[in-house]
C-alpha cells in the first residue's frame, strides 16, 4: 500500500463509497490523509446521566430499557423514542424519520451516545445523538470529519486507522531548513496528531504546520506561475494617445474612477513592461467601456485584441456591445463560440489569421489550437474567477507576450486580492456612473413572503420583470434543482391570475439544463416573453436585462453576503427604480446581520469587507472559485500571521529557485504540479 494508491485499495471500500468520496475530492490514499477533521469531540470521560444538565454536551453509556415508535404528521414518518438508563439515572433519546433505525437498538443492550442534552416534554433528552454499541465506542479525543452522502464518521475513522501506518511513508515536501527555521513539525508527525490527537502543545503545532503548508503551497504555486507571466518585456504600443478619440466619442463622460483606471491601463500599454492588470469593479460600474478603450489603443497601434467571457450569453452580450461601439471606427469584430457553425468558424479563423478581424470576442472556444492570430497584443478575460489559470495562460500563448487585462466584478478586499492575484497590478473602479438608483433592499421574514409576492405582482402588472432565486444547497445539485422546480410550480399557481397577457409567464433556469436550453430561457426573459424567472444561482454571472426590476432571494439565510450582492446586481441596470427582497427562514444572528448589511449598503467593497469580518473567507473568497486549490484548514482571516510568514518564505524560495529545480525542492515541485495541474507545468 502506498499513498498514491486509489482509495479502493482499502478493504471494505467498494466502488460506491469510492464514487461518494470523489464529492470530497478524494481519490487516493494521500487525499484521504489530507482530509482533515472539521472538529473534535472530547470523549475521554463518560458522564453519569444524573450529572448531565440541559445544554450540556457529552458522552453517556447506557442501557436501552424500552424502545417505542410513533407515527407523526401522518404519511408514514416514524419517530423512535428510547428510554435509557445507567446506574445514576435515566433519560430519553429521540430520533425523527427513524425508519432506518427501527431494528438497530435492542432492549437490554448497552450503547454509547454522544450529543447535547435538552429539556424535552418528558424530561431530559438527547435528539439525534451519535451512537454505537458500547463495546465499539471510540475513546479519547475523536475527530469529526466533513462527510458526504454515503460516507459515515465510522468509515472515516476506520480508514484513517487503516492508513495510519502510511503517514510515516510520506516524504516531507517542505525543505528541512525552512521547517527548522520556522519551528514547523514534520509532515508525518503533523498528520498523526491531526487524525489521532493526543491534545496539548503537539496538537497546536500540528495544526499550525498544516495551516502553514496550505498557505505556503498556494503562495509558492501562484508566485511560480506569476514569475513566468509577470515582469516580461513586450512591445510598447505606439498609439495609446489615439484612445482619446474613442473616449471623446463615447455617449457618456467617464467617471473619475473609469478615467483613472483607463490612464493606468494606457500607461501600462505605452510602456515596455508587459501589462498584467486586474480591474475590479462592481457590477454596472462600467468595466466594459474601460476594456474598449484598451482595445481601441491596441487596434490603433496595429495589434489584435481578444476578449474571453465565461458563458455564451455573456460573450454574446460583449460581442453585441463591442461590435456596435467599434462599427463607426471601421474596426472589425468577430465572434467565436462552440455554437458557431463549421463554415462560419472557418471564415472567422481565416480572417483572424490574416488580420482582417481586429477584435475577437468569445467563450473558452477561443483557446482551441486552431485559433491563430496575426498579431495579438491584448488579452482580456471577463469575470476571471470562472476561468482556470491554465485557460488564461493558453490564451496568452497565442501572442508574443501580449498584454493582459483581467476584469472581475467580484469585489475583493485589497489584502486578499494581493494574495489571490500575486503580482497582478490592481485597478479599482469604485464609483458608479451618475444617475443610478440604488436597488431598494428589504430584509424579510418568511411570514412576510406573501406580502412580497403581492409587491412582485404589482411590478409585473406594470410590465416589469422579476427574478426569484432559490436556495443554494451545497450538498446536492438534485436538491437545488428540485427546490427551484417546486418554487416555479408554486409561483405558476400563485400568478395564474390575470396578467396583461392572461396568466403571468413563469420560467425556470437551473444549472443542469443544456446550454442551449438556458440560452433560450434567458433570451425569452430578455425579450419580455417571461415575466418571472425562477432560477438557481446560475444567473449570478453578468446577465443584463434592464427591464427586470425585482430580485427575490428565497431562503436568503443560505447565501453569503457577496453572493447576494452579485445577485442583486442583476437588477437596477436600467433607469427604473429596482427592488431586492431577502426572504429569510431562520439562520440565526449571522443570517440576520447579513440581511441587515445588504439592506443598508450597496457598496460591493464594503460588503466584501463585512463578509470577511462575519464569516471569514466564505464561498466567494473560497480559493476554488478563483481556479486555485482549496484551503481546508487555513483561514485567510484568522490565520493572517501564519499567512504572512508563509508568504515571506514562498517569496524567498521562488526568488532563489524560480523553476524549483534544486534537488531539495523536487518534492515541493511534484506536490505543486499535483495541486495546480497543467497551469504550473506551463509556467515552469
Ligand atoms: P460592468 O462593470 O458591470 O461590466 P458595464 O460596462 O456593462 O458594467 O456598464 C453598465 C452600463 O453602464 C452600460 O450600459 C454602460 O453603457 C453604462 N456606462 C458605463 N460607463 C458609464 C458612464 N461613465 N456614464 C454613464 N453610463 C455608463
Ligand atoms: Mg460586465
């Protein structure tokens, strides 16, 4: 058995469980070793029942005296109630929807229960505790692992026991001198302590070693990639001054922020150092105009420009806007996506290679090898976190050191952007074009749901349109889709009353629809043929329907701040007053605070800072979304000091050995290649 072996090597781990494990990104034994507990339970002490008070969490070992089942809410739902007792006293254990447990507990047998005690109708009880036969119970400090459907805690514990002897076989990828200098534990010892904790100081050291590791690997990987892409020399654009022609021809005056950003870009383009710039600006802040200015400067300097967007809809939207904007200047704009026909595509490729097409807009179809430019000088990617770093690099390789412009509508606090984007220069558009009406946002409770839909009905009657976004359910796409479907059915019923066209037309959009189906629905919504669009979060990215004036977010307690802000950006794109309703169903104080922040602020950067403060880097700042490896243990906020240390070390190491070619960096290089895949290989 070796760390690189597939998980099925383990006894009792068949294809079904292996498949389930892929949901946790676990395919090898090594992955399993790096699947860290999310928390621990202290089961060193068995508590007598008589000493357990309400709200106390702990372990008891007791005999089942009596077991009863009850039906509730009709429909065959059975609950299970156990009377249990140890020498000191008794309490009850309660399970709902307990069909699967009916045969598990035998009267007279002894079991271990771990959970929180609450005051029930019949005295003290534990609801849904963890349990096992007393003889099988784990002792000591027990790790609790993140799970997925089909995998149990017991599975995880057993598997870790089975591979425990392998921890020692992993060679440490951190060079020894680096470890010594920073007082870091060896990898094998850290893994041992994380999965089989003894507690105390060693445990703290194990955690900090692994946190350091995640930060260090992330930083070293990014810096390695950037060192290749950054600081290169390229051709200076000679006619950046021509951009002023374009700017004065725009139908509006640039905002100060747009002007500053355009100046930064034009200065980059005029210089010899290749541009590597990130433009951050809230939805609707006018990033496209800035991109067009850069494109214009490129074209007038004799170069081609390319813009890649993450979806067909967005790419088309950009194409329509850009080709319209450039038509008066006699600049030819082409479009390429997977949906182009063969003949059409051949023509485009030909005109591109000859230089007849000066600007090409499209989806990731742009990175296909047959797409060849005659003189590519500017590469723009929109909504960049949807692309992998490797896709961007491939596009860049179509030119000789072209200038890079990355646009994102995801506001990221500067502190974080520096980490995620390494050496990219950053421009921020932190101002909205004049005349925008901020979206009026209301935080509602489920009890006010009907009121909200009464308001929606009024807007629909006025000929406007509305979005209803249904909850994010991270355990299952199937659940997410079902929730959208059910909501759509319900709203169809609700809005079947007379609208101007008879019943209001309710549409449905979710992630597992085919791209062509999604496009059809979006186009219908854009034309006004759908009044109310029920959708999962697939609508999050850049869709522009100015006649939509209402955004309803159902179960808003399940959404992060930044995500709600992105969703809200779908409305308020025209000159009409727009509205956003957050319907919250529980979720506690944090959910309430988030809703309150949304209601009081429309500034994406402020919201992003609040998001960081409230929950640490959540889904938005999850590195995954940025096409980077995920952080499991490290927290960008709480572990800021470790991050700083890791950053220093990563910098020192990549400066001393940029290609990671020294023998003492061999393992580190392999590790990074595994983590970053092709991107890193391309960079090295
Ligand atoms: P985003 O940053 O979300 O990509 P867009 O570039 O799509 O924003 O701009 C949103 C809208 O605002 C467009 O209709 C655009 O024409 C308009 N716009 C951009 N800049 C200005 C400005 N300075 N003044 C007025 N309208 C502007
Ligand atoms: Mg945009």
